[in-house]
C-alpha cells in the first residue's frame, strides 16, 4: 500500500462483537497514512486532545490516526503518542490491550489479524498483545469486565502480568473516575461476580476495593447457608440482581449491603445486630473514594441500613414500619422503595439452594406502604387546629392504616 493513499479500517470492539455474532454498539476507525490536515480537509472535526481523533462529518463516529504509544510516567495518562502517516496498521494494533481487540477489518471485509486474535476469540481466551499491557492499570479492570461479559478465561501469562501489576503498585495509580466507570459497566454485565473474582485472583481487589475483598473468608453463620462465606454470598446476590435485570442502583446496593460483616464479631451475626450500621459506616467512605453517583450511593446506604428489618418485616409493629418508610422517603420516592425491596429480594435468594424461593416480604411491605401512602395528609393538615401537631397527626393516621393491614394479615394466617 502506498503511504500517500490513506486507508481506513474498523477496529476494536466492533470487529470483535461482529465475529462473535453480537450486536455492535459503536464503531471505532483507524486511518493509516493520513495527516490531521488531510482529515480536516475532508470535513472531519478534530476532537482529540491527547492524540489525533476526528468525528466523521455525517456519522459522527470516531476516526483516529494510526499511532504508537510510549510509557513515560505511572498511570493510564502517562503516555506520549506518536501519530504520523508512516505508522502502520500492525504498529497501531500492537498498542491495544487484548488480541481479540487487535483485529482490523477493511471496507471489503478483509481481516488483518497479526497477533492471533481470531484463534483466541474462538478459544474464549483473553491474552495481552504485548508487554505494554503492563503500562496501563485500567487494562486490569477491562480484563475483569470482559470475563464478566464473555465468560472467557485469562491466559496464564496475562494473569501473571496482572498479578505483577497489582504487586508492583501500578494499580495504585488508578483514578476514582476510571474505577467507577469500569465498575459500573461490569455491574451491568450478565455475570458481574466474575469481575470481582478475577480482580481477586490477580490480587487487585484488595487494593482497589478492600472492603469487598475483606468479605471473602468471613463465615456466614445463618442456619440456611452455612456452606458459603460472606464474599461468596455477596457474589450470589450480585448475580441474582443481574439475572433479574435490576438497574445499576440496585446492583450496586447488592454489592455493598453486607460490607460490615467483615468487621462484625461473628457471635452477633445471627441476630443481625451491628453489621447493618457497620456496613453504612464502610459504604460512606467507599462511595466517596470511588466518586459513586448519588443515586447509587443513597440506595446502597438505605439497603445496608434496612435490609435486616425488611427480611423480618412481619415481626415489625406498625410504628416501626412507618419509621422505615420515613427513613426511605417513601412519600416522595416510592420508586426507590421498590428498588430497596428488589435488592433485598436478591439478598434473600443469594444463598445456595434458595435461588427460586419466593420473597413474600416485598408484597407484604408494598401493601403496608400503599396503605400508608393512601392517607390524605392534606386533609389532615386542614382539619388540624394546632398546626404544630400536623406531623404527629399524619404519622398517627399512617400507623393506623398500616395497623389495619397487619390485622388483616393476622386473620389470614
């Protein structure tokens, strides 16, 4: 190919997913043999600040000039980039993370696969393209996410490299925003537990999310699932939330609901005393450190605080239930209360042999919640002569409404 004639290739995930027969979300393109001036002359809009990337004038897909990278400092931003017409396609593909992402396709459908990506794709193996993999700690997170997505295995030499990166402190350079970005995407995969077990296998989990890593090996003492530890239980809960198609907020709450069990004395676990508030205390700095969005953080804190009482819902008095509704802001955010119950359902099902058990607490609590919501607070406020008593009168009316549900339930037992 003449260097003076630019050629465009589809690269990366789009090629990989097409070969796997999966839907293609986004297409990325690499242009070999061109310059920024030539791209702009064709109407492409430059958007790259670190290296030459352009948006197509009609499709708005990203087109990047073929480039090489050289590590100059720690972290995922510590690179210098060289983009020039003489950079070859093979050189550009060499800088990519995994062989399955280092396959290019030209306009005629011809594949360029210089590093054995097709063979690894067929074998279900994640293998790094070159030792430059070790220069970017985000690639550890991506490897774990791809395991969760594709259920691939990691090549032994790649896993060894990931372990070395965890040991030598390269993962310490990860910034919170990138960790959360990969974590959020991993939580939305079909089997998110594999993200965490992969990170644990390479020693990165204890550095990136030590609160989660600490759960493994801590015994579950409840009668109905003594065969699994708290870490395995959390992974089962997380996968259940994924299998039921719950949103990101619920899946993150599933991840964080039991963090306190790693620091709670074992002898008080059966009575659920203490670990809920310890989970809350651990979740707050965990969310702050990873810059977790408010919606995910708030739901996770409420699930951590209330899941024990929700599991024991039918033992609670009407006043306790109304206090729970107040704490969860049921009155303004009823949809969030429904998500709290979803996370608790997954918690109940996340035990060996209990995957298909019915969780009757949800329907029961929703009946109680609907009764409390049906109270006409405006009417009570208008009828109350002493305005300072309005909150108390509303609370009494809500408790009375819930009490009616409790009595009806008792009659039906």
